[in-house]
C-alpha cells in the first residue's frame, strides 16, 4: 500500500513539543536559560569566578556574556566589589538583573507549564476552527507496516482517506463502523476554478 506518493507519518509518541524562551532588547537576545543560570549562580555564590566554576563554564565565557549584556542594555546586570585585606572581591545581581530574572522565570514557567500539558495542546490544536472538523463513519481500515489508511465517509457527502500510523489506529481502537471526526490539518488551502 505504501508508495512514493504517500506521505510518511511518524507515530504520535515520537514527537514532543518543546521551546526555548529568551528576553530581547532592541532585537538582541539578553537573557535565556544559560544567562539566567549565570545570574542565579552569581546571586547564590556572590562571585563571577565561583559561579563559572560551579556551572562548568570558563570565567572568560561568563565575563564576556556579562559584558555583551551590558553593551546591549546600556548598563550592567551585576555589581562587583573589591575585597579588602581580609577577603577577596565579589559580585551580586543588581536590581536590573533581578528584574530580568523575575520576568524570564515568570514567562518560562508559564510556557513550560503550557508545553508540558498534553491536554492543553490537544484542545488548542484541535479546536482551531469548526471548519477543520468533518464528522463521518469509518468505511475501511487498511494497515501496512507502520502506516494505515482509514477511509471515512463524511456527511457532506464525501469520503476521505486519512493516512495515520498503525499505532494511532490501535491507540484509538479505530474499527469499521466507528463514528469519528476527521480533523483537517493544513498549512494552506488552494482554490481552483
């Protein structure tokens, strides 16, 4: 059944949504996960060199990141202080740095919560538009290796074929006679006259 014209669909469980969050200023990235880790560690240990060491980064890399951030923002996200005879110098995250960290953590937490919630994705993806749902009855199921062709007679009247993974057929327990919805996912619709 599978030929060169038939698209290949990966099993549903093979993919997992993921994304990265960062904060930009004037179109330039100033804080992402790595930068947030750096600032949090500096705030924890009060030292750029100790923070770099604990993060497994070079001092030069961390220092360059902090300098680049300062260039982009026009001011530093940390304060450094010199030590006296008793102890060495140190560093701490200033109010601007703390504000950026707070903003990043809030946004990142919300995005991670949304992305990790499969139900949220299913609802958002499937409920995009009432026009992309066609109710119908399964008239045939043909499995061929990892792929299956599920023929659905929709009430429009029309009959469509959905190419889905055999694993999905089994997960959904699809069989001839089931009442189902065909959810149309497309990047564009063309009209010809």
